[in-house]
C-alpha cells in the first residue's frame, strides 16, 4: 500500500524553525529521506515553496468558470508544506516511518492511504479506470527504458 505524508506546520513551528540553522534542517531531512531510500519505501517526496516568497495560487471551483486568485491560502496550519509518498505493508508500518520524521513542535504530519485499483473494483469496466491502468503500465515501461539507457 502507498501512503502520503502531508507536512503541515503552525505558527509555533515557523517560530521554532527561525531558530534552527538551515543546514541542520537539511541534514536531518536528508538523513530521514536516505533512511527511507535505503529501506526501499520512499517513492516520492518534495518540499513546497513558501507562499510568502514564491508564486502560488488558488483555483476556486465555487464559480463557473473557476476563479484563479493569489490567495487567500487560509491559516498557517492549513498550509501544505511538503510531502512524501511511501510504500508500506501496513498502516502500522506507515505510522512507524511517520513517527521518525524530524519535525518539531507545532508541526503535524497527516498520513493518508493512496487509493489503488482495488478501491474502484466496482467500476473495473469503466473506460477511464481501464485507461488509467494502461497509462500506469506505459509510464512504468518508459521509466524502465530510461533506467536502462
């Protein structure tokens, strides 16, 4: 099963981060990422740019056509700061990896299972469920070719 770890922080976490040397944060996160890579569980992961410094926008689907704005982004605790996607045998294993994350007070890590084809078994004959399976197979073949070249 795949799980997504969604990194969130509060104002408390942002204040604590100001007092932590950036290189220390990089080293802690790097060691955490490396441990997941070495264990063979890390599938993807990225940090997201700070919305106060970089561009970002919100697409609001309450209107037709949807409205694109520069915010508001909501409260600090609602911001999504980065993510990891891991492969784990169970929710308990995912929790074990989440607990090891080097986040400090005020930070939260939301853990969500990533859906798979089994979640849509009742719709196995749906055109787009079948196409998605084909897309994933094509993506895997392309990755394999790229890895072998």
